[in-house]
C-alpha cells in the first residue's frame, strides 16, 4: 500500500545511502557543497513541477511527457556536474563505471519497451478510422472494427514484463558504491543517487500506466538530508496513490486520453449493436464526432511522448558511448560525458 499523507519520515528499505556517501566527519569544500546544492535544488524544483495540479491531470499524456522531459534534463545536469567537478574517467572507481554501464543498458531496454507500447497504442487508431469510414454504408464492418480496437487495446505487450524485472533490479541496487578518499566522488555518488531515484520513479509509473497494473508499482523512500527529499515524497505519494485508486476502482486504463476514447467506443458499440431510431440519430452523430476528436488527441499525445522517449534514449546512449570512448583513451580523458552536448537540444520542450 502507498504511504499516508502524514508527517514526513525518512525510511530506508535498503539502508541509509548517505551513511556510505557522506559519512560523519566528511568535509566538502564550499565549491563542492555549492555544486551539490545547486544540483539538488534543481532536482527538488523538478519534483515540485511534476506534482499534478489536480487529480484529473494525473497520468495524462501531457503529464507523462513532462515527466520524461524533466528526466532528460536531470540526466543532462549530471553531465554538467561531472564536468564542473573536473573528475576525469581515469579517477573513477571501477565500481562506478560498472554500475553506470550496467544501468545504462537497462535504461535503453526500457526505452525500447516504452517505445514499442506507444507504437502499439497508436496502431489502434487505424481500426478507429476504419470504423468511422464504414459506419454509414457498412455498419457490420464498423462493428467488427470496434471489436478489433477493444481486443487490440486490451492485449498485453510482453516487453513491458521485462521493464518490471529491470525496475526491481535497479531498486535493489539503489544504494551507491562506497566512496573512499574522494570528496568529488562522494558528491558525484550522492547526485547519482538522485538521478536514480527520479529515473526509477518515472519509469515505474510508465510501466504501471502502460500495463494497467499497480501490482509492481515501486514505492521509494529517501533520506531527509537530501534537499529534494520532501518534494519527491510529496509527488511520489500523490501520483502512486492516484494510480492505485484508478485501477482499484475498476477503470479499464490509467491513461486519461485512452480512457476517453474507450468511453466513446463503448457507447458507439452499443448503438451499432442495438440500432438507433430517428430520435437518437443526433446523439449517435455526437458520439461519432467525439470519437474522432478524442482519437486524434490520443494520437497526437502519443506522437509527442514518442519524441520525448526517443530523446531520453539518445541522451543515455550518447553518454554511454562517450564514457566507453574515454575509457579507451585512458588517462588522456578529461570529460566522461563529452558528446552529450549534441543531444542536449534534442529534449522536446
């Protein structure tokens, strides 16, 4: 169950990460502390932006697009932080590199799964277009197309199951590696912890929304010392609770735009099956008009979300390739994320 909206309380299901990152007695120079605070304040602001203004905005495609956009910006910020820390790959602990490379592969796999699901949902629009074209002269074909839509939307995407396994794996390894004798390394690992939290949060919601299942929705707790902890707890509790409420109420889908189309499809399906008299002709036409508008809105929303997911994919893969390239160079490498600048402009605003 999700947490209640009571007073904030830190809880560490995997231990306190900052006992490892910033142990008692650790010293950070004013410059390092400023860099860390700037990163964490930006992350806190993003979590505040992510909280929907009201319950109706939860899990709309526009909200999901915003979530992916903020996730992209956070991954770009970590690149900026690494540059400002002046921490070349040659100074990275092998464990840091291994964790980064392993996690990046998993993120790429999830991007591919999300992209395939968005594409699958968009393909259903062809069935709706077929329905609208055949309503007047071939109502039986229109009825068949509506049935096809309902079956298509209710079918499961096997790639999403892999997402849950990846999310569980990332959650189990949420704690960063221990850092010894490196103030810069400690700042980097604490910032990376924040990146992993927002990444897990967004990806968990995407997986739950696309699969219409809250069974494996991830609940995350973070440490109070983080400047973004309270803002994260606020949006995390609100959104996770809304998803669980929607699915427990028996609603067929979490996505708002998809549910709006489903409502029209059910009405039209009933009208075609039972037939309508002259007095109901206007009501039938209104349903047809609404279905056309709502399916168009769904398609446009999915297209925009696709661009954001693709942008995140490019950020991850470019950062991974740049790190591997710098590893080959060895001690001559100065920037473990060079090349990400080229994709910074790819984040869709």
